[in-house]
């Protein structure tokens, strides 16, 4: 899921077979098959009979303007007229779009409240602009959408696009590659305690999994939920800490 979200695994890319994954990570093939089925149900991958599992191609939620403005307008007009729309109807809709209030803040659409808080914090830090968060129900609330640029992670972007009004802009957030994030980092010595800190339970679980996956000893992990009192106890200036962007503040 992380590899797909950050595009380390590309759309259409074939995943390793269940037997290959089972051999590589010393787990039962049935366990791998169950995980792959979960990925299919979650619409991360697709199964092709007789071929295997592939990263699912996601529908784009926003088109990039790479051509000149006149070319884009001409293409739009050709498509609209070809679809049977009258010129007056096209003009009215274009006027409504042009008259829309431009976005003045970002609205992160995310059902998980803890993850939503982290995303809001990261985007606000990166852009310096006002950033708010809401669940999927906000897609049907015009007051929440007024002046907002809606943004969602890939696993909810299609659902958000379907629930949002047709004219509402939606930006699909791109996760950063784990491989890119770890590039150039010094591997901690084998006897170094590694503290993982977050208020989001899934962050603690995923961090444990990723650190184990890169060969670190799980016995060295100190998992701390910063919602608990005293979670800072014992941490010093030389501690090796893995933390999300919200908890670090």
C-alpha cells in the first residue's frame, strides 16, 4: 500500500507471485494470498486471471494543463459541442465556473481523524497556508467546500471525487517514497534503541513493520503513544526517534 501510494510501484506493474513473497519473507503462501485479496478489495491492485496481481490504474482526479490555453479551450469546445451541448448552455456553465470563488484554503478529506490531523499539519507546514480537515461527509456540505481546495490521499480520492459536486476541485495528495526518505540516512548500530512516537496507532504499527522490513531488530523498538502521560520519560538528546510531523511539535 505504501509503495503504491508513493508511486514506487507504478500503475500496471505486476506484483511478485504469492509463492515468491512467501519464500522471501518466510511466511505461508496462504497468508500472502489473503493479503493480496485484501488489496484487491481495497482497490489497490487487480487480479488478472491466469496472469497474476497488478497495481490498479487509478482514474486521474485532476488534469494538468500542458498545452496552450487556446488549445485547451478549443479542445473543450470541440468535446462539449460533440457531446450535444448548445453554445448558450456551454456559455452559462463557463460563466458560472469563471465566477466561482477561488480557493483560499485547503480542505483535507480523510475519514481517519488521527491521520487527518497529521496531514493538516504537514500541508500547513509545507505551504504556510490555511489548512483544515474533515471527513467524507464534508463532500456533501456546500458550506464546508466554499473557498476550499479539497485534497485526499489516493485510497479515498476516487470516493471523494464521486461525492463532491462536479465543479469542486480535488487534488490527490502524493505520499513520499520510503526508499527516497531513507536514502543517505545512516543505519543505526545494532544495539541502538529505536523509539517510535505518534498519537496515530496506525503510524506506530506501520513504522514497526517498515523498520522490521529493512532488517532492524524488533527487540530494539520502543513504541510510544504520545497520547499517554509520561511518554517523553527517558528520552535524551542522543535518542534515535522515529516520529510523525504532528507529534514532533
